[in-house]
C-alpha cells in the first residue's frame, strides 16, 4: 500500500511535465507548419504569376483573348486569375465577366503592383463571396508597366489543409504522450520501490 501511495504522489508530476512539454511542442509545431505552408503557397503563387506575367508581356492585349486565357488558366491552376489594365479596368477574369466588374485601381495589391512591386493582400471578395489570398505582379513590356496580373486562392481551402495537417500532428502527439506516460509509470515504480524498501527497513 505504501508503494502504491508513493507512486501516485510521483506519477502525477510526471504526467504534468509530459502535458506541458507536449502542449509547448504542439503550439510550436503548429506555428512552424503554418509559416512553412504559407511561405510555400506564397512562393508557388508568385512563381505562377511571374510566368503568366512573362507570357502576357509578349502578347497583344486583345480583351477577349485575355479573358479567355484567364478563364482557361483559372480551373487549371485552381485559383482565380485576373488581368488589370493601367487604369484599373479589369481586362480578363476567370470567375466573372470583366465588363460587370468595378475598377480595381483601389485594391491594395494592385496599387503595389502598379508601383512596380509584388503586391499581397488577404480580404473578402464580393465577386466570389469568399475570403481570398491575393498576389499581384506588374506586367512589363520594353521596360514599362503595361498592366497587372493577379492570382488568388481561397483562404478557407488553406485553413482546411492546415487543420488536416494539425490533426495529423495532434494524433502523433497524443500517441507519443501515451507512450511517454507508460514510460513514466515504469520510472515512477522504479523510483518508489527502493524508497519504500528503505522506509520499511527503517521502521523495522
């Protein structure tokens, strides 16, 4: 009985240490995975946008042809593709008729792209009624900006994939915690048994 009482005095502290360590590990892993996934997604979108911008730089900007290109690339890349002129007018879009769309000159990522840099933005789209991650890049021809190409992906899809990844990591963490709890029980027994033997000897 003495050994059992001593084990249960030691074992909960082991479990507490395991729990705190696993919680810290899970929070750190979640932050690292989220950063890693977002960085990869940003690089992938930027690569796609850069290739499309290079292709558009060598094309004649015929609105109907640009719109057909956007509507073709959108489903292929699983993203929304938009081409905007210098005045902010939408020339082509994979999700909507450009003629029905408002000027995009006030969009933050478009303003950044028209200034010659790569623009990022996360916001709700009134056109597709979803929150999107946008990446825009200027299209240059003979050293001057002639327009902007933009790609976007639903944030919901990104969050869904992140949740799936975190569930897998969490499952692995629980398994490790259970194995560690079993090891700590064995360790607590190993520590408590000699102490109980010493106490019994002292009492005798």
